């Protein structure tokens, strides 16, 4: 190689023309790829939220029907599948988010216990049909990934579980059994039952005086069960306390306090009614 050849080769090594174009092409490729990946991640996030919201709504709506009565599971299934409808523009094909399966449980902890009766169904699990998302970044993944068959699409579903925890507010601390449980033929809504009274406390033996016992008075939600506390709660026209199905009875002799509280409540209610009429 002549000296002239060495000089030409050195000039070629020092020539930097076109280098910006190379870096620009690389940067453009990376930017487009990052943008496509961001779009894919955003679409997957939106679809996940839509699916989970739909599953949560279906589970909570269906759980309201689990009252332990006959046909509770069938009603829960109908409500979970039809009470709400949601569509999404993210997945390909059919965009309606539909319920694909429902299971019922009598307990969730420590282990799941499937419920096979209406009376035992206390929780509802709703599963949504999976939806597929066509990935913008899929062709690139297909080019480099070992499994290119699923690189162009991603599928996801959602599952939600809900139960019912009924409660009643503005109620007096008093619990009475359903009289129709002892005599189903009774119709307490019949005109003949108007004015019928329920004896809250009776003597343990015929003719004997009233004695301490458990007569359906409830401990207040804060745990207090003293006679004065029960009296104040019974006297309130609109008690502030709320009770769940898990209640504790307040035992003991509170006859006079109960009478005073109920009389005070009735007097206040009658006075309020009279003032509204006037």
C-alpha cells in the first residue's frame, strides 16, 4: 500500500459526515418503540380498571340477594349478570364486559367453603369473560420473542367477591322474635291484628312477681347495657345507634327503666304529631 493509499484510508476514518443521521435513526426507532409500549401499557391499564369495576359492581349487586331464602342464588345470578352493563372500546371484537361465571361461598376464611344451598350462600364470587387487546408493540415483540404466536395480543379478566352485612339504624335497643315463626297462619297485617300488643316481660311462673332475666333488650353498639343507658336509648324518638345481625342482649331487671323510656318516647312522638296537626 502506497503512502497515498494510507492517506485516503486515514481520511475515511476521520470523515464524520452522516453520523447524525445514524444516531437520529436509532433515536427515532427507540422513541417510536417507547411510544407504542406506553400506548399498550395505558390501554391494558384502562381495560383492567374497566373489568374490575364491572366485576365489583356485579358482585356487590348480586350479594344483596343473598338473604338465605329460597331462590337466593338464582336471584343473585340474575342481578349480577343483568343489573349492570358496561362496554369498553379497548378490546378487539365484542366490547361488552360480560359475566362468565358465579360461585357461592358460605365462608371465606380460613378456607373457602362452597355453598350448595340458598340458606348457606353468604358470599358471591363473580368472574368476567377474558378480553383480548391487540398490542401496538406486538410486532416488535414477535420479532424478538421466542413465542410470537401470542405476542400481538394480551388477554385479561377480572374476579370480585362480595358478601352482605345488613344493619339497621335509628332503631331502639329492643329485639322481638317473629311471631309468625311460631304460628305461620298468623297475619299481623290483617285488620283483626290491629292494636295487638306484645308483652315484653312476663313472670317466670304464673302469678309470681317479675324477675331479672333476658327479655330481648339489646346492649348498645358501644357495649353499654346499664338500665340508664337502655332507658335513654328507648326514650329517643330517633336513636342514633346502628345494629348489625350480631347483637348482644342486655340481661337484668330493668322493668321501671324500660317503662319510663318507652313512655317518654311515646309522649314525644304524640306531642310531635299533635304539633304537626295544629
